[in-house]
């Protein structure tokens, strides 16, 4: 690849802090705790409103202490503990109010269910002096890190096009709390992609969006969306999601594609295909200066689960150690992503432009 470095490396904390866990649901079992186990980071204790869930994960992952109340978990937490919270978004503010001033905090996304809730969460974090993150981990998937590093080196020139396409079949029954919510797809799924586009291209001037129900998934507020970012420069950036493609995996898609003035990159995120089993990731790039080589495939070590969750916790702990670190998962960044989500819903609710006579 000429002089360009293809790397998915990220900074790690010099002295990892003990982690205490609030919430023992599926994402904690499938991603957070495997990530900390792989990284060799200590998990000291766990609490869940259903004690049997906490006991089960403690047994699987060797967590020394299961607490019977959130107050007990907080009271017995080490002074330098990082609180990893994975609960429904509506419960976040109540938990944050209980945490000690100056704590390190990781919250599972979204940052509340509305922009008003996100603003309240941000105020709590600032007033209590938290170093806090929201776990928007998709921008830290190894292949996405590798793409960002190539783009930052100028490998594909000026980035002017970013497409995120998900044509998959998602088993929403795995997350029963999503049923009955007034906002679903853009708030709980496409929020990741809005966060990712913002990470690569910055805040847009505006958003065009429409989110749709699916005839076979009418018990959910929406499961399909089209979201277009409006920039003040010649940039096309959009998200196209359909979670109802229940026709086998042959034509399922799950990719992020970047095009620049001197090349392009495509990362296939296999975890979403045939979910939750998943398929293999793929990473390809095309450099105009080496056009005779065509599209080149590369093996990127690691995967979304659990490596991206190592990266988000590392980002938080590095920010605790050094406030000058980038902290790309910070609550301030997350609040900007929540602003994008709010704009997307406002656009969707306003409907399209009337067709003139």
C-alpha cells in the first residue's frame, strides 16, 4: 500500500481501573464483559434488578461480587471505579444521580430517549464532574478505525461520499423493551450510523429523513429509515436501513463505503448479516494511484464484538488518565449525535415536499 499504514490500533489506558457493572442484559453478556475479559481488565462487581441475571453473569465471567441493590454496589465500589451502565435509556438519569461526584461513567446508548433527556444527562454529568462516555462503539469497530486511519493519512484524498447500507433481518424480539416505544429505528439503531458519519464528516447543516414501519413488524414504531446529511460543500452522505429483509442472506447487505478524490474504501460489517450468528467482516480499498491493482482486500484483526467495546472503554479510561486525550465517545460528542437524531425525527414527521400541480 505504498507509504500508507493500514492499522486498527487505538490507545489503551496505562493503569486500567476497576469496572463495576449496572445491568446484566444481553449486550453486557455478548459484548461488554467479553471485551473486558479479552483486555484483561478487572470487573469488581455487578448489579441487576433481576438478581438471577447478575448471578449468572458473575458465574460466567468470574465477577467477585454480586450486589443486591444499586446503593450497595455504589457504596462498595473502589474509589477509582468506572461505572458501566447498560440499562434502558429511560433509567439513566435516576442512576446517574446516585453516582459519586467525579466518577468515570460508561453509558450504553442512546443518551436518553429524547433530546431533552440527553440535555438532562449532560447537565448531570457536568454538574457532578463525571468523565463520561456513551457507548457509540460502531465508529471504533476495527475496520472502521482502519478506514479512518487511511483517510486521515490522505490515502483516498478528499472524502466526498459516505454511504451506510443495512439490508438485513433483525430479530427484534431479543430486545422486548423496544416494543411500544414511540421512537425506535433511528433512536436505537441508525443512531450508530449518524454518529459515525458525524465522526468522519463533522456536523451537517441539516438532515433529511424518513423512518418507516414494516408490514411484518407493525408492533414496532419503525424498522426502516433513509437519512441524508446536508453539508455546505459537495459531500453526499446517507444512511439506508431495512431490518425486514427476511429472504435469506444472499442479498443481505451491511456495509460502510467511503469515496474520495483519490480512492475508495468499503467495510462489510458481518455481524449484522445473519444476526446474531453473523458472517465474516471484509475490508477493501481502491487507490487511484495504483488503479492497476484494482480493489485490494485486507485482513483487519479483531471484530465488532468484542473489540469495539474494548476501544470505547479504553477511550474513556484514557480520558480519565489524561483529560487532553481525544475522548471521541464523550457525552458532549454523544449530545451532538442526539441532536442529529432529533433533527431526523423532526424531518420525518414533517413529511415530504408537496408535488406542485
